[in-house]
C-alpha cells in the first residue's frame, strides 16, 4: 500500500463525472422513445400480462437509470470533498512558515444532479388502438371474433414496438453503458492500492455503482428481447393473414397497417358463406398462434431495485475546513429565477411562505438526492419541479422538510 495524494481522489471523481455525463447521453434518447411508444401493446386481454410485466420493468428501469446518473454525480462530489479534505489536512500539518495560501476546492460542489424528484418514469404500454381488424365483407369480423380465444382482436402497434425494441438495444449497446461496470471497477481498483482510512468505504460504494451499472444494462438487454419478440410475432401473424386471405378471398384487397388489418372488397364482389368461414378460420388461426407465442415470451430479469443507490445519494458532503468552505458553491443558476423555464416556477416568495436564510439565497442539494432547490431559513429545501408537471397540478415546489417529509407548494401559496 502507498500513501495517497489528493489528486488520486480528484482523478477518481473526474471518472465518475465523465461516466455520469456519458450515461445520461445514452439514456436520454431511450427516455424519449419510451414517451413516444406509449400504448404499443394494445388493449386486448391476451396482451395484458405482457404489458404489466413490461411496465413494471420499464418503470423500475427508468428510476434505476436516472438514480444511477444522479448517484454517480453525487459520488464524484464525495470524492472531490475527500481529496480537498486531505489537501486541507496536509496544509494544516505543514509547519513551513512559507507554505503560502491554503488550498482551494478544485470544483464547485455540490453539483446539481441531472434528474429531479418529479421525473416521469414511463408511459403505459397498454392502450386501446382501435378494432385491430376491419373488413368490407359482411359477417367476416363477427366470424373471426367468435373463433378467436377471448373474442378480442390484437390491436398492438408494430411500429411502436419496433421503435421501443431498437431504442432498448441502442442503449444496451452504447459504449458508456456497455463499459460502465468495468470502468467503475477499474476506478475502485485504482483507489484500493492506496493507504488511507476512507479508501475502503469509497471502494465499496464504487463496487455498488459498478454492480448497478451491470444490472441496468442486463435489464435493457432483457427488455430489448421481450419487445422485439412481441413485435416480430405480431408482424408475422398479420403477414400470414395477408397471404391466407388473399388466397381464399381472391377479390379481397388486404392492407396491413401498424395497428390493424384492413380487408377491403374494392369490386363489391359477393362472397359465399363457406369462403368467409374458411377465411375467418385462417385469420383466427394466425391470431391464435400469435397468442401462444406472446404467452411464451418471458422476461428473464426481475424489475430493478434502486434502494442500494439511496445510500450513495444520501452521503453527506463534509469539509474539515467547515461548511463555509463550500458556501460559495451554493450560488443559484440563472435559470432558477425564471418562472417559465426549466426550473419553473422559479424562486419562491413570501406569498408562498418562503423566507431565505441569513446571508441571502442559497441553492442546495435536495436532501433526498434528487435535484436542487432553494434553502429557507428553517432548513427546508424548495425544489422546483420545472415544466411538464401536469400530473401534479402544474409547476410547483416540492418542499423537502428537515424531518424527512415534504409538501407540494404552488405559486400563490396553495399547498397539498
């Protein structure tokens, strides 16, 4: 074991910040795709089990992934503070009267974490997309429904299923995501060769982050496979219907759309009952085979749990030089004052019951590890939700109390 230098901590911190940024860059396109693919599975009964399993895992995944990015950023701050504390200790122990000015923190901390408390974690995959089958031939639809198990026609959206599967795959194969587990393990190994009392705890936390990185990637791989298999099975069923109906009802024109099979009769030809019966049997058989395939699509991994990351995001940044050391780092960003911007509704006022602390405005980390906000005179933190918070009545502040509870306060003073 060798003695440690403050730069050792700073180098490890830079690795965490860099990976956090890269991981966020890989995740953002996936989150956009998840918003765009809501309702992709349709609303028929046979898809409900798949949708529930998917939604549970996708929702847990987005929580785990965003918490991971936040935890990496916060742990970078912990490493910066640790290195700075060593610098301060070394400076204090130096008896040279000409040792010069004391050290300064190499980075403003605490950093603002990328994802706030009100981030939306996903959009339900189940939704009514229409009838799934339309036909110009009298009685054909009813005959198909009578033959299909459960009496429901698949209305899943093959384009959305394909888009979601590809987005999961791109994320899982992104270089930052693919290499995150090994990169964090390397950072931990680099620290473990040094001799300092805090090294063991730090490397254990890095090990936790490394494990989580691997679990997040495996969850994405699992969701890729299950979504791609669903899309392929549904597309195959509709393609089979196209071929069989075209052979049985030679006057028909079959159009396969993203959520529906359209069987047209452009020349208004009269078709006898036996032909319709045969066509209905063929269509129901294709859907029946699809239902069997869908029921057999298994998710190999359980929903992710993010509880282990809460320990890291809850770590307190301490300075042996006193809290005033980081006081200058509590400067609020310019857009924190904008009532219509990304940190809407901006700075709270006396109307909402806000009173700033002695010394003026301070922008501090949210005690629960998600986002930052305004510190008030009572030690509470007013975290702005930003735009897009319609599910909770519009932009407001999540007032995180010292006791651990919170209150939603809205512009004008209304709370709930």
